[in-house]
């Protein structure tokens, strides 16, 4: 299985059609994954669910997506990439329609889990098809266009969800994906050729089961850890033990079996390993700000959900400019230099976010989001191209899912760490600021603070407490931005270790 699974298509018109079809298909699950964030409060009220219960709507999708992504390699080789993509799209479409028709919390969680299980493999299957069907000289151009569907999904998901919920209710935010899913199925049937199949390829059940259990346990631990106070909870300790044992079993088994579920030879390619590392960090830099900024604006600026979700759109604009305008630089610029430029722009974006305070306005949020999106768009094309530049075509079916999975898994880890850092920073700074609250503090006696902030009255203490929490939370958000800035800078030395690429454009 060392040969390429699909023959390169020479017709430019046919390749263009396939590129647009794969971009549409890949956009659907990425939009679906984040659209729930905007409608979760409305969903909670409509289903009469507690916060803990409705949180399983997000957890189910994350866990099943994490399981579905790495499994796409075996299914694409065993049953053919085209057939696997059609099945994934069809079941995802049905699940989206049924999700919108669900009336109970149990039904919602069930269909959400099916969406994640079959939607997760779609971007990996699309990317692997694109790399095989396009000649290597066209990979950079094709990846830059196709990535618009994948990368804009997390950015456009919350605004679309808020808009759909506003004009009807939360169900429309998922049902509207069904017609596009049907269209994608028909277009894939009409345009995508079938890849080579290996009917005799057996499934490594032990590797498959240990990987799925390990990934699911880690994802549940990350998703519920902050709510349950991490390792103070017996549940989190249990999930950690299950995850550690399962991943250890998977690694040992993969090294000792003749036909592993994931061919670990992909990690012998230096460009691939460094590219996956950069992709994982990129996932953190993408998804963590998408979680932090809306919460900051809603919690500290009291902006409604609809307005907050619309304020994320400039990030999509910046990304589009980075991909479609600056992406052309790869024809004349060393891919490694362009990759470094993209991460440097993102570092500047996080440095700009450090200027935020409690009076931050729409203009600052728009500008900060645009800079971050621009950096992401500039670095995406060279990252995807360089990662697979030296990887054997026969290993792409294994390499692409792990490449996508690394980004998804790291983003979950990054969100958990960011939330923990935010919570801890808020508590520490709240305690430090509280030391200055005393009737003997002469600054609190200034007329500008009285009588609203009078420390000798109950109403004054309530007002002071609210302001202390706001100030402490703002410092916590800034600490998260500092951490993201430092993480961005750690990527730059890794880029120096990449092999010098040939012209990618």
C-alpha cells in the first residue's frame, strides 16, 4: 500500500469542480461543531435542562468527533475514499435533520453524537482526496482555496447560529445544514472518482478500540475537568487512568503488530512531525480566542449574544485576505519564511489584545480579530503544503487524519488550560485586590467614589465586590493572551528545522 490511492486528474475544469465540492463538504461539520455555542442558552431553556445536562450536547459532539477523525484512514482504504465520504456526508445530513426535529434532551445528545462521529472524518477525507487528485505543483493553490471551508467554519458558526436562533429558534441553526448536506452528496457522486480499495485489509480491533477509548476518555476529561475541579474529582481521576492505560496499550500494540490501525511510519518523516506540531499549536491559537473573546465581551461588557457573535466576523475577513491575497506569495517566497510570517502576525495580534481593558470597544475587537485571522490565513497554505511535501503518497491516508486530529485535540486541551488559567488568575487577583478594600483607605473617601462605593455600607460593599470581580477577570483574560503570545513565539524555532521546500506554488 505504498502507492498513491487515486490517480491525478489532468483536466483543470474537473479539478476546479472537485475543489469547490470538497470545500463545501468540509465546511459543514466545522460549522456544525461551533454553531451550538451560540444557541446553547436558548436550547437549555427550551429543553428545561440544567447547565450540567445541556453541556453534554457539546461534550457528545467533541468526544465523537475525536473518535471519528483518526478512524477515517482505515475506512477510506478498506471501502474506498469516495464511498466513505458519501456515507459520512449522508449520515451527517440525516443527523442534522433529525437534530432539528428532536424534542427531548436524550434525542438531542444522540443525534449530536452521530453528527460528530460521522462529521469528524469528512475534512480529513476531503483533504486526502485533494492531495491525491491534484498534482504536487498545484497543492498550495488547492489547499488555500479548500481551507476556506474548513477554517471559516469555526468563525462563521457562532454568527450563523445566533442569526438562525434570532429569526426562528435553535433548531433552525442545525436543520439548515441538511439541504447543503444533500447537495454535497449529489456533487460528490457526480464529480469525485473512486480511490483504490484494499478489500483484504483487516481491522486491527485492539488498536482501534484502544485508540477510541483513549481519545474519548481524554476528551471527556478535558471537557468536564474545569467544572468538576479536575483531579479533586474521582470521575476525572477515573477518566485519566482509562486514558493513560488505553493510549499506552495503543502505542505498544502499534509498535509490535504487523498491520497496525495507524501506520506509525508517518512519524519518521521530519517535515510531517514538525508540521503536525505546528498544526496542533495553530489549533490552540484558533479556538482559544474564539472562546475567550465572546466570554470577555458578554461577561465584562454586557453585550448580547447576537452582537458578540457578529463581532467575530472580522476574523473571517482577515483569514480570507491572508489565504487569497497573501497566499499568492508562496509562488515566489520560501514556504518556511511565509509560515514564520503567519505566526509572527498572530503574535502581533495577541500583543494587540494585551491593550484591552474594561472599556474595550467594537473597533478594537474588530482590529484584533482581523489581525489574528490574517496571520492564520498567511500560515495555513505553507503549513499544509510543507507537512505533506516529503510524506510518501501511500501514507497520506494515515497522515491526513492525524494532521487534522492534532489540531482538534490540541484545541480542546488549549481551551481547558485557558479556562483553568482564567479561573485561577481571577481568584488570585480578586484576593490581591481585596486587600485594598478598607474604611481606612483614603482613596475610597474621594467624593468621586461616594456614596456608590462606600465601604461602610452594604450597598457600597456590593458595588465594590462587583467591580473587584470585573477587574480580576480582566487581568485573567490578559494572562491568557500573554500565554497565547508566548506559545506563538515557541513555533518559530521549529520552523528552522523544516527541510527547505521546492517551489510550492
